[in-house]
C-alpha cells in the first residue's frame, strides 16, 4: 500500500464529490451541439451509452489500482521498467496539466464572449491560477474541500432549468432510435471530453481511507453525472429545433437567456459568474494530479512542481487567441482522453493480466 | 515567504481585473425598443427608442438613421448621440410591413448573435412603418414598456399565440414549422394588436385578422386564456372564458401523404349571457354552436395555410415525430392537398356565481 499518512487522507464518500466536481466542467456548456450534430434527437441515448461505458472503464481502473496496491505510477514502472514507465507517467502528468489549461482557457473565452469583451486573457488567467495555487499548496484535503463546496454551492443552478420547461416540445425527441446505431455510438465517443475527470481516481486513490470502499461512491458519482447530462440533453433537444441548436456554441448558456426573474433581467450573467466555482475544482485537481506525478517521478518538492506547472498553464492560455483555437485544443484533449481511457487503460489491464499469469504477481 | 509574495502579486492582479469598461446608468442611453423599415432599394431605416427619465413620468426620444442594407444601421446611430447606446434591455423589435415582406432574418439574426439580448425579446410586424409607431407617446411609463406590456398581456391573457425571439428562431430553423409574429398598428395615441403575421421562411406572406386569432391560437399554441364571444342567433350573444384547451393532432396513412386529424377540446366558463337563466338546454346549445364554429373556422384557416403553402401549426414537425425516417420534402410536396379533419369538443363547466 502506498504510504500516505492518515491525517492527509479523506473518507471514502468524498470520492463522490471529487469525481462529480471534476467531471462537470466547461464541457457541459456546449456538448449538446456536438452530439446532436451526429445523433440528432437520439443524442440523449449516446449520453447514457457514454455513461455506461465509463462505468466499465471505472471497474477496470479499480482493478488496476488493486493490482498495484493503490499506486498507479508504480504499475507503469513495474510493467515497463524505470525509464519507459517514467516516460508514460510523465505523459500522464502532461495530460492532467493540459486538462487544467484547456478548462481555464475555455472558461475565459466564455467570459470574453458573454460578459467582458475587453477582458485580457492574461489578467484573468493569472489571478485565477494564483487562487488555484493557493488552494493546491494546501494539500489534497483542501482540494477535496473545494471540490465539495464547489459542487454544493452552484447546485442551485439546476432549478433554473425549470424556466426552460415552458418552451420545450418533447415530441421533438420522437421517434426514438430513428438514427442508425453507428451514429449513436459515434456521438457517445464525442461525449468523452464531457465525461472526463473520473480518471483522477488513479492518483488520489492512496489519499482515501479504506480505498477499496470508495468504489461504490465513484460509481454513484458517474451515475449522477450521467443522469444530469442526459437530463440536460433531453431539455436541450426539446428546447431548440435541430438546426437552431447547430447555431449555438454554448446551448446551456443560451437556454439561460429565457430565464427571467422579477429581480434579475438576464440570468446567464449569474450563471457564468457561478460557473467559476465549477471550474475551480477542475483546475485545482488537474494541477494537483500533475504535480503529484512530478513529485513521485522526479526529485522535486510538490510545491516547486506546482509552480512550474501553473506557469506552463499560464503561458499556454496566452497562446490561444480565438474560438477556432479553443475548439482545437478541446478536440485534441477529447481525443487524447478517449485514447487514454478507452484504448490505453484496457491495454494496460490486458498486459497486467498476462504478466500476473506469468510472474505470479505484478 | 515566497508564497506570501506570490499571494500579494495575485491580490494586485485580482484588483487590476476590475479595470474593465464601465457602464454607468446615467452616462448611457438604454434602448428600450428598436424598429426597422425599408427605405428605398437596398436601404434600411433604423429607429431606436430611448426612455428619458424625468420626475414623475418618462418621456421618449427616438433616433433614426438610414444605411445600406449590409451595414449595421444601429451602429450608424452611435454617431448621433452624445452618450453611448446600449442594447442590453431592448424588449421589443418592430419590423415595418414592407420590410417584413422582403425578409427580416438579417435583422433578427443580429439579436441572435448578440450575447446581451434576452431570448424573451418580443418581435412584431407593424402595419405601416415602425418609425411612425415608435414616434408615438404611449402610457406613462414610456413607450418601450408600453409596447412590451401590450404584447405580453395579449399573449398571456388574450388570443395572441406565444411568440418571442427564441420561438421565432426555433420555428425559422425548424424544417416542419413556419414562424408567425404579432401584427400591430398605431391608432392615434394607442397601439393595437390587429392580428398575426404569417411567414414563409423570413418573409411575411399572409395575415390573420383579429376575428380569427382565437381559432389560430387554439390550433397553434394549444393553450388559450382569452374570452370569446359567440353568436347564438340574431340578437343573442354569449361570452365564454376559455379555461383550458387540449389539442390532439393525429396522423394516419402513408408518411408522404397522411390524413391529419385535429381534435380540439375546450373547457370554459360563461362570462356573460343576457337572456334569462342559463339552463341545461341553453348550455347544450351553446356548446354545440361553439363546437360548430371552431370546426368551420379552424378548418377554413388550415385550408388557407395549405393554399399559401405555409405551416404555422407545425404539422411537418409533428408528423416527423410520428413516422420513422420522415422526409420533410416529400411531406410538403403534397402538403396543399392533404386531407385535414377538424373536430371539436366544448365543455362549459360553470356559469359564474349566478345561475
């Protein structure tokens, strides 16, 4: 068992909050358009399909973690030796850092388009990354605390979709399964980016007390996000007509435009501002995972690694200038995440299984 | 120590982030309604209405500019004001009749793209020009509020079917439904809803008069809360307040040329009946007459839509949800010859607090 002092650990049920808050990020603001483009009004089935497949992957992740006594990086080293294993693990560090950066840059774009066109990327990026550093330096328990609050506080946003119901035509979802199965599966694949986040379990697993008990909470988390996404997709498909949806870059935000309260004329501003809380755990946990890998691989302190990674993230956000580039990095991350979870993880499980048969242990 | 310095820098940056463009209410002109008219070939006249707040009442100011179609006419107006125009609280956008016949999509899409415009923005077509309508002075709270309240009231409690920016765009982009908008006119120092303007794509092709609006609303919107007066015989009228409407549209037969059946079930209460007691027999005959009227008027409306080749009810989209592998093009090829049957069922629930 990887040695993490008990005072640094969290209880198993916290896994739920960490995974849900990591999964819900910027993807939610615009995933509907992408999957509806492929699967039309059957897109909600794709969401359920993507959810089901991520449950399977999660089972594999837990199996792998058990084989390696909770330390995923150790698995890489034992299977591929010090150098190749280390290289693979540093790719993983890069992946988590990229995740933090993509989420942050996409969010900044939303602010620039919807609220403050003259907001400079660097101003927000710098301020936000300092906040994230401040949280992450506090250690994993603080990050988990942020995950908890940043899920609870914005959860009231769910009620705002009540206003949308007035303008929904649910017959638009009929007939069910009118699209060929291949397109539905393809749309499920496009859901990956929105589903991403639960693979962080690979790194924070040692920080959970009685780690093997966390599995049911992790599955509960996946189920929650899947149902939430499915609900949101159903609402979106009923709210927009098909070609209209294709014109929206952020359907979720556009849906907020219909919300009208006696004291708030335009709700999407509240929504976007609140979305900062949803982004915060994404970036914090991304930075934390990345720095944790660095700490284990290289002879550096985690704080130093954090500073370097945050700096890299900061400069990367400056390199992205427009919608096309934001879209591009999102697509890339989506693809990498897909290959990592659905290709690399099953391969790794296969190799582990064979090695275990041959050597007797991993 | 290094962390503390870092935090200090972070704090400074956080404060600096407040240095964005400010919009102080007293220093800006808030547009409350806009209008677009045709001004000769390839030219557009844009009008904005700005409320001027004074003690006790609100005055109105209108600004007008003409620009070539391709250019943004509202931007042109910025040259005419000392304070910047802000469009975040536009509640009504009006389109002159002649422009509406030419196509209004470019002037709607502008609002669609703009993040600061709400989806509940009311759109309406003006009989005459939008400019003349906006120049009038209506209500004490300013013309902008007057116009949006007029439309809101007529949608929520009268016979105007639900419309706004979102619904216009939804039906504009839908393959199986055509948009419609309120049709209004300036009458002296008032504005009146005179009907509904029907569109094919973004061009106005027909209008429905006020007497047919009730039948249009129950067919298109499936919900109406208006009061409707029907004529029993020569001298006798009865006023019925509509409580609930249920619309059922069913299709049968092949998907390229289905038989359409529209069933309208209404429930209402008697508002006014001048001649003696409202007995069971009278009730039955009122229900019968009302049913008969709904049947004939709605059927006539639907036939008119078929002749004009427009589908504001959305038969195409409804059919698409009933048939697998539905093709809108095949459906609309035969649309004008499809047999549409209308049936109605009226229930009068109460007679008010007297019998």
